[in-house]
């Protein structure tokens, strides 16, 4: 895309939508980079840009929205931003770099297709990455996101290819440990706008700009070809019949399909699939549908309409990111939500906690805010035995604290125990 | 009242609406619609949920989605409007007609009553009543014991909104505490509330103004006609046009002009300004929106101009 192109806000509202998040250590220039994306894609409207004219515009002020943040000069929560290129519309989840807010990064990652990790080229010395950079890469790996690394502030290191390669190598080592693959690297200057939307100065870099990489990033792989999982959010009554309303998390459904319903995995057949009240021939992952079954089955809110291979579990091993300021209490039962189901759950044991600085596993018996741990969990009611890597829609769960109602943890199922 | 579109769909009947044969939800509007329907169905969790319905375009889209989400059954919501008493008569007529057509009970509570009770005191007789809505809203919420209020707010509207959750937990005073927001993951929303607390829910969080107009065009959603071009008496103040009405007369020194305008938002008359426009329908407005250089609230809402953090402060005090 050449620098002269004018992007209208949301010019392509009928096109694809890519949701991505930004991450990176504090001061590595994340907010400035987002400000640059918004400004250069011309989606910034003039009143929001007021006060941003002049030589040294404060791009970070565009995203550091709340009064408290401006006072402290840090981003304290996830902010969502919108812009579009002629091909694609984007939603940015801007996650904070400050260490104590890792929970917000996990939040942003869970609703994103791809993550842009910003690394300050000027501050990677002797090939050592900052702990927060490693932590954020580890979260991206944990949550199964594709990764684009924006090597920022290249103007401060004289567009040194050597430095760019050094960052690449340093990150490559970390990526190897984490099992991250197919990572794209792009040298940028958020402050000057090089290789963000318009092409930059480095003659040695002939690859795509950041926006081009984002446009190429496929929306998170469609799960339409995966096994059917349709959690029932609500049962509607209509003309004496029962209709099951929910969102297809994976797979597809059409009238006549043989399915298994509820924790008993009872066989049933699909009489009708509706979207917005009208019958449709087929619906895929992502669609919110209403299903009518031919047979009368004991299926309620929280139950699941699934394919024939579905299996349920009462005990699983999961990676857990602790999100609550209150540490884990071993005796306490938490509320577990998977799909539309809520049940009680008990963390039976912590197998290890990942040290995000060294990326090593350490034995542990406690769980506190921002810990990422491998645990064994038992559920009161049967839950879907789906692995997060295969079925992210139903292989994920969250824990709520029944006393405070806070969201205590985000979980990803890794193994089925029984 | 002139409606820009006839009501073509019979959602409650369930069969007349034309849906595409294949529902993939990969393109933008399909993805946004499926997400909003999913969020609205999450509301079945609550005992007493109300959908904020003012007759404005965002609430019209919200109501349309709510009917779709529960079709062919009835949506389990009551409609609630906090009326400042300074609304355009046409918008009020549209509100009443649409609520009746949707078959959902409409509750209207007046800021005027809060003024009479003394819970709202205004700076002057013609002062904007927008901020006072928060007080009347809390009073209505307590009166009906609503445990969830559904709003049409979008994250692209304003900086403080950009950080808002889809399920935004409020304490017994209706206050929003940005630092205590619950993390929101994978659409596995945390709907739990304590005694006296409530949830504000925003199904249109990820929509932009352009998405709203594209959806209104696609779904043929009827709106009050003042969203489209019409001749109106206005005066120019600073760089804004002000409607000349009984409530907001021109000053003696001001020149009244009759211009062809439309409203981008229709709120309290005392703080809602039209823009010059030739847009006759939703497609025209969409095209204008795509070329817009001033954001929606900036062009038309005086109340947000007072201070860069105006919205953030009002939200902390319980504003929607």
C-alpha cells in the first residue's frame, strides 16, 4: 500500500474484520504505534486529533484515555480502537504493558485473532529481552495467538539491520522455548510512521508494512470444519415446542443432522435451524442460531448440542491464569463457566507455576494475581472434555469467586484425566 | 410521523424475515450481529432486565437485534426510557409506535419528576438535562428492581467508553469503577451481581457509527425522519448549528437560517445539533459517515465538549 492512499473510516464494512491486540513492555512505544496506525490510516477524526498538531505530536495521548492514566502516564486498562483499510476493518484491543496488569493482556488476547508485540530496538542489548516482553510472548503462546513482532524505534538505532537481526535472534530463542511458530518481524518507527502504514527508510527491508501484515493475517482460523459444539444459552418456548438458542462455537449444523445432546450425550436429530427467526439450510461456527429437535429431549440451559464423538469429563488438567487480587484458597470451590454451563469446581492441586521471566516451571502450592499455572481441576457436573488447542471455543473456561463475584481465573484444558 | 422505511419484517411471526441461506458470520456485519445476539441471549440469566429505548438509532438497532435474538418467542425485556422532557415530539411518537409494534411493555420515567422530588436541581430552566438522566435512571432502576440494563452505547463513541466492558458491573450507587472492572474472556461473561447491584450490558460495544448505518440499511430498520434530510430553522453558534425550537429560541442578535439538515444523534433538544446534509436514507447517511471528518459526539453534543474527561466523570456518577 503506498503512502498516498486515503483510508476512509470503515470503508469496507461489508468486508472481513480482523481483531488484534497490541502488547509489549512499558515504554516500548505501543501507544504511539497505535496512534500512528489510527492517524496514518486517516481514521482519526479531526476533533479527536485536536491538540495533536505540530512537530512532536503526542500519539500516545490518543489511546491513554482516562484521566487517571494521563496523570500517571501509563495505560491501566484495555482500550478498544477501530480503523479500516480499503480491504479490511480492524478492532484493536490495546493491552497495557505494566506488569501488574497482565490480566488485561489475557483478556485482550482471548478476543483477538492475532497479537502485535512491540519491542524497543534501542533497549535490547546483548540480545536480552525484557521480562515483560517474554511474559507477553508466553501469554500469546498460551492462548494460541498468531504473532507479529514490531521492532520499534528503529530511527533511534539508525535503522541498523544488525540490531534488527539481533532482536530477531533473541526473540527466536524465546519463541523456540514457547513453541511459537510462523512469527512475522517488521522494523518500524511509530514516532515517524515508517513501515506502519507507509513504507519506511530502510533500504535493506523489502517485506510488508505492519498494516499489510495485519491485512494478511487471517481471521482466527475458522472452526467450521471441527466437531460441532453448540452450547445452549436459553430455551425458548414457542407453540408448545422447545427451541434451543445459542452460538455455534465450532462445526456446522443443518436440518436432518444426527447430534448428541446434554451431558448424557443422548442422540437426537435436528428438525430446523433458524437465524433471526427464519429457517436456514446450514449454519457454521460463529453464527447465533436457534435449533428445533425432532425428538423431545431433556436438554436445558447450559447443555450442549454436539457431534457423535463428544466426550465429557469430571477431572481435567488445565493451564490457569490467575486474575484475581485475592490469591487462590485451596479449600474454596469456585464457579466454573464453560460455554453456557456454570458449575462448581475445585482446584485439586497445582502441578507447577510457569516463571515467565525464565520460562521455566517451578513447583508451587499457591496461586496469586498474574500467576500462570498448570493445575488439576474437578467439576461437580460433567464438562466437555475438549482440548483448547483443538477446540478453543469450548476448551476454554473461566472461574468466578462465589463470594466476591470477581472473575478469578482463565483456564485452558490441556489433558483429560477422567 | 413519517417513517423512512415501512416495517417490512414480521420478526415475531418468525417466518417472513429473509435470512441468507448460509450463515458464516465471517464478514463484518454478520460477525457483529451474531455477537450482539449472543450477548442479548446472555441476558436471559437475569430476572428483571430492561432495554434502554429512547427512539434513537442505536436503541432502534438494539431493539431489532433483541427481537431477532429471541424470535419466534418474545424477548424477555421491558423497554425503559428516561425522558428529559426535552425530546423531539416526533422521536417520542416513534418510540411509542415502535414499542407497541414490538409488543414489549414500555416504561417511561421523567427527569421532570426527579426535579419535582428535589433529587435533581438544574442550574437554570433551560439547562441541559442530560446529566440529570443518571439520577432519574437510578430512581427507575430502584423502583422496578431492574438487575440488568441494556444500552446501545458503542466503544467508538468516546474515550471512556473505549474501556468499557460488555458486561459492566455497577455498585448499588450505579457507579462505574474502572480499576475494579472484571476481566472479560472469550465471551464467557461474568453475569453475577450482589444484592442491590446491577449490570449494564452493551451488545453494540464493537460497532462503529458506520456499522450502525450499514446495518440499518441492510435490515431496513425504520427511524424517526429527522435522522434524514429535512428543512429546519437553525442558528450558527461557534462552528455548530443549533435548532431553533420553542425550547431553544434564537437570541435577538442571531440570524435564523432555514437549512437542509439531518441529526446524527437525537438526544435532549438543548444539546443536540443537526448537521447540513442531503442524505435521504440510510445508504446516503452511510456514505456521508464514511467520509466524516468530525466524530459523532463532537459534532453534535455540547455536553461532551465542556471537558475532555466529561464522559468519564459522568460515568463515575452513574451515567449510562
